[in-house]
DNA sequence: ATGACGTCCTGCCTGC
DNA sequence: TGCAGGCAGGACGTCA
């Protein structure tokens, strides 16, 4: 699942590969993935637009176009952006942008949960309300002890659930939250308000570290994530707990445990995490 | 406001 | 081998 490090990797590659390219036309193969505006308007406003820049906010990928519009993608669980020479649809291709130079940018999304939005610069639309409520990203300078502590100190929810809240830790998903909690030696099931100041300090440090390591290693390819050229990332080889349930902890050899709450799985080491 | 939980969606894995 | 059923999970809506 593309989280901040995966989307950041995609952003860098797209900047290198398609910044400055002109879109000749757009084709929507599956209308569900276009959240705004209508499919017809979506396609007509993309035609002949030039890609000025590719940026990222949390897990959102943003193409800035020279016609005053922004093309925004959210990859959700299984989305990918592929740049290739093929003009025919790749497997599970949902949107194709045909470039003037003959290449295509394809939005590949097997599970059809990912979405695309095309808005005017500065326009605020209801389908993107989560985008406008994003909190700070852990790699931001001002994502510090005070920021996190003040947001969670009175909360009774489990710390893991709050880390997944995009209004609190923007860009963090299931993989990096499990890994950060492992590095901070805190169990995902702990009620946020019971964390000591020292633990919150460790958690802030761990979040920054784990996200940076993820970016450095070009993301985590567990299931669906791959890069714009189809290659995988490397961080899956460096995971301590995610996807390692029933295996031994690298530090203390205790078996990694899988617990479920909030409709998702969390992995932790009962030996290292308290 | 908060926390818990259901829903979307489909490929893939498991078990018979 | 083939099929049914369960599972994964980010964001968001609903409910208490």
C-alpha cells in the first residue's frame, strides 16, 4: 500500500520522467476512479495540458498543469502510476494519459479504490475534504514532541489508530505505523493518553526515522506497490514486524504477534514493545 | 468531540 | 484442479 515513502518515490521518478511533457489526450477506462469532475470534463480539460511539476502531500500525488489545474491522485491500497511506451492499456489500467512524445502515463489500480481528481488551483471540493484536513507529516520539522503530545495526551483511543489518522500523522499507513511503534518500543494497543512524555519523544523520533528509511530505500513492496517503471522498492527487506507475524523478532527472538482492531491488523513484538 | 465499526472493491490465498 | 469464501486495508460515513 502506497504510504508517504512510496508516493514520494513515485513523485521523484515522475518529476524526472514526465515533468515538462504535454498530454495529448486522456482516456478513462473505469469511470469510478474519477471522483471529480465528470469523466467528460476530466478528459477534455486534460487534453493539451503540460505537466509543470509533480508534488506530493501526504499520500496524495499532485500534477500541476499549465492550464491552471491540478490533477490529484490517491493510490489507496493498490494504485500505481506507470510511465511506458505502450499505447495499449496495461492490466488493470483505469486511466491513460497519452503524451505528445508517444509515451503513456497509466493509472493502474486493481482494486478500484484509488481516485483521481481534477481541480482548479485553489479550488476546494467536497470529495477532497480529507486532503484539506491533513495534519503534519512526520518528516516535517514542526512535527515535534509538542505537536504530537498535545494531539494525543487526552485521547483514549489506541495509539496505532491515532497514527493512522491523517489529521494527526499525515502520510502514515499501516506498515510505517507498525514499524515506528516497534522502534519506539510501544505496543500498538496502548491507549494514547497513557503514553509517557518519554515514550512520545521516542515515537516522534521513530516515525521520522522509519519514514526517512522508507524513502531512502524507495518504498516497501509487499503486495501491490511498484514504481513508475515497474520495479519494486527495497524496504520490505528491512521490516521488523510488518508481514512478519509468527516469525522471530530480530532483537529478542520472541514471536511477532498479530492483533486486530479498528478493522486492520497490527504486528508487534511482545518482548520489545510495552 | 470522540471512539468503534461498517463499507467500498477485487485479486489472491486457503481449504476442501 | 476448481471453486467458494475469507481477507486485506485508506478514507469516510454512521452511530452511540
